[in-house]
C-alpha cells in the first residue's frame, strides 16, 4: 500500500503497524503480541522522527477498504483530514484545550460510518495538562470495540502513568541523514546536495529538513543566527545579539503563519458569504474574532517554537566547536561554516565550550518556565563571549 511510502528510517515500527492494520478487527484482534491490533497506541520518538506521519499512515491503513482505488481515496481524505471516521486532536497553541478533548471523547463513542474503525489521532499528547489528561483516560479505560486511539508524544514519561498503562507503545528512532535526504529527493524533488545539507543541518528532523531544503529564506535566517552567535565579543554584543535572535525567530514565525492566516480568513469569509472587500456584518464578527484569537495563539506557539529552533541550531554549532577542539572535525554538522568554527575553537578551551552548551540547555529550560526569552537569550549569549 502506498500509504507507507512517504515514511523513512522506521522499518521496525512500520512492520508493527502494518501487521496490526492487516490483522483481524474487533475484540478478537486484541492480544499481547506487539503487532496485534489493540484499541490504543502511543507513538514516541524525538522531534522530527515522523511520529505524526506514522500515525496518519496507520490511520489510513485502518480506514482503507480492500480495493486499490478505495485505498487511494482514503489516503486523500486522511491527508485532507476530512475522512468521516477520522478525528484529529491537535493544537497550534501552547496546550490542548479540555473542550477539544471532551468533544473528541464524545465522538469516539460513535460507530464507524464507512469503515472497520473510527480512528482518533492525538498529536502532541504531551501538551495536555493533568485535568485534561484525566478526561482522555476515561475514554481509554472503556473504549468502544471499533474505536482506535493513536497518541503521539516525545516520550512515555510525558504522559500520566495511568495513560501509559492503557496504551501499546512503539518507539521511533532518529532517522539517519541519508534516510531523510533520500526522502527529500524522492518526495519533494530536491537535488541531492541540497537534500543532504538540509538533512544534516536539521539533524535528521524531517519537517525542518524539508523546510530548509525548499525555503531559501529559512536557510539564510539559520546561517545568520549562527554567525551572530560566533560574533559575540562582549556583553553589549550579547544583548544586541539576543535582540537579533528574537527578531529572527519572529521573522521565521511570521513566514510560517502569515500566508496561512490570510488563506484561513479568506476561507472563513467565503463560507460566511462575505465577498472580498466587503465589510463583515455585525452578526458575524464574533466568528471572525474567534478565528483571530486562534491565530494569535498559533502565532505565540510559532514564536516559541522558532526560539527553540534557534537554540537547537546553536547547540549544533557549539557541539561542532568542541568536536574540532577534540580533533573530531569529520563529524562537524555545520560544514559550510567550518572556517568560523575552527576560529571559535581556537579562541577558548573545551571547558568553556561545554559551559556554553550548558547555558543553551538552561536557556531552553528557562523559556519553558516562562522566563522572558530576551533575558534568557542574553544570559546564554554572555557565556558565548569569545575575545
């Protein structure tokens, strides 16, 4: 089935899900065998390992009828998130709302409309607070026979122990650079050299590798980030550098959300019968306001994700510095900046580089704890001063 073709580097996990999807349905399918069908699954793995891609591939396989034409139709409906037996629970804000979980739990009780199963995919299941997780727990304790839950999270530890005990876990590994580059070439038509560089700089993060490979502006912003860090020579430069990194993260977030926001607004106005250029009638303004609030929440999360991506890129940079200091130049990630990395490695000793890596990790923790990003970045860049 073509549904598995766009996955890479996860042969063992694919084998488990493929066997489960092709096995019998219902209560007779549930056993302790790793590849047997069960009512709740948890896909874990590091960011960019393809958790969501595998979840939707599994959902497509479960929802597909036996015919080849039916399988292709199902794949298109799942890709568009419009299949009548598919429920997707995700968030573009900071957390998944309890109301969204309650609605998904309610719909999970319905019988399938056209297929063997009703499938609920929960992306970023780690983004639920404990009260919300308890709502999901009740649904997992007494699931309908033909309902399948597929949860995605970075690790089992990110979920409540009571939820972990009611799901079958499948752990993904980090795909190799060659695997990710090969996927970019085959799926997106990227030339091999650009694909290899994008996969390497993204450190095998599939989504980020695709963006770097297909978006020259994203590549330029990443390079500017690294050069800005390498140019820190004093405290004032660290303060200015932090402001610049925040601006780069903001530009990156806007690039991701701006076009989508405009398309969403246009689509909502069209569905409400409002012509382009026409003012919104007072009775419809609450719906537009709700859309704008959702977009603001998405922009907030996109900015936070952009800052975190910058810190991940800086981690790769100072990891390269210490590799050069230890005589392991062949393992450098940012090869295009090798001369600058060599200069930075000569300007300090390995303990100082390790201190910078620790400062980057601490900055990520501080921002996660709602410390002002500017202050966290300034403190981090002070540790990166090289004279």
